[in-house]
C-alpha cells in the first residue's frame, strides 16, 4: 500500500489529521491549477477551498490511489471552468496585472535567484495568458501538472494522438510567445542580474 493509499484510507475512516495532511499535500497543486484558469489570486484561493469541500464529500468515489491525482485535477478543472462561465455572466470589476500573481514561494537560495525565478514565472504566466484556450489547458495539464497524455485525452474527451500533436503545437506556440515577449522586454530574464 502506497503512502497516498494509506492517507486516503485514513481520510475515508474520518481521521481529521489525515484530512489535514491530504489538504496540505495537494493545496499547492489545486491552487496552481486555479490560478492559471482564473488569473486572480483571491478567486483561486476561494476555488481551492470549494474543491477541497467537494473532495471531502466525494472521497469515497475515488477508490484507487493511482487515479486520485487525475481525479483531483479533473475536479479542479471543472470547478474553474464553471466559475469562469458564471463570471462571464457578470462584468469584471478590475483587472489584476499578471506580475501580482507570481507571489508563490520559491525554493531558490538567495534573493537574486528568487528575483530571476519570479520574473520567469511571471513571464510564463503572462505567456500562458496569450495562448489559445486549448493550448493553455494542455500546457497546464501536461507540463505543469504532469498528467499523462492518456489522462488528458480522457479528461478532454479526445483521442490520445490528437492530444499528443496538440501538446507539441502548444509547446511550440508557448516558445514562440515567450521568445516574442523576451525580445519586446529587451532580453532574456534568465540572465538578468
């Protein structure tokens, strides 16, 4: 039995410490997905809370620890898409610059490296925002969340071959957008002091 399987079993048995450990283990992943879809830190935090409430209520539906992460990603993705649909029905009050969204903690050893990492993250978030919806979603699911092509194909209800070719196109589009953005900013942020 894997560590995750044991943790899930303890959660299903009603162990509050196990539930807290599960939330702590996956809250960053859920928040990361939410922020990419929603583009707003506060909304992403609210969505993450909603996702964990749904997860708590439906934990018995996922009996296989190997499918837990794709299932959690699917719940988060669906919740984000639902929230976007609801948001479209009312006007948006304010736009938050992408630079303010890159306040995620960095494991970098020093301030200079933290600055460079934050600049890279902000640039990638900004570039993701310029991709088409499907390409952005495929980059998020495959490259950022690390899901398999098969899991993505199931989630998006498309053949694996289509997802594989779309994944390649999405990476090429992201590279093109990043390259253009770096030229416009006057250089490559990886090499800034």
